[in-house]
C-alpha cells in the first residue's frame, strides 16, 4: 500500500471491525453469564466497544484531514 489514503482508510475500517467484534464478544458474555459480575463485565465491554466505534474512526479522520 503505497497510497497513504488507502492505508488510512484500512486503519479506520479495522478500528470499526475491532469495535464490532468487541461488542459481539460483550453480547455473548452477557447472554451466557449466570451471575452479576460477568453480566456487568459484558455491559462494560459493549458500552466501551460502542464508544470506540463512534469516536475513534472520527478522531482518526480528523487527525488525518488534509489542510485546506
């Protein structure tokens, strides 16, 4: 990948995919948990993964924005 825009796009997509995988992991943990502790951990993982999906790609895009 010699084009920096393509590499940056791939990094943003990878961040979104990692966040989605984390959210799915949290949902699975939440569904299989029997006690309160693992359920709370599942909720925390889902919330943090959703936060990651919402904020990190936008921050990366803003960081890499071309000057006008």
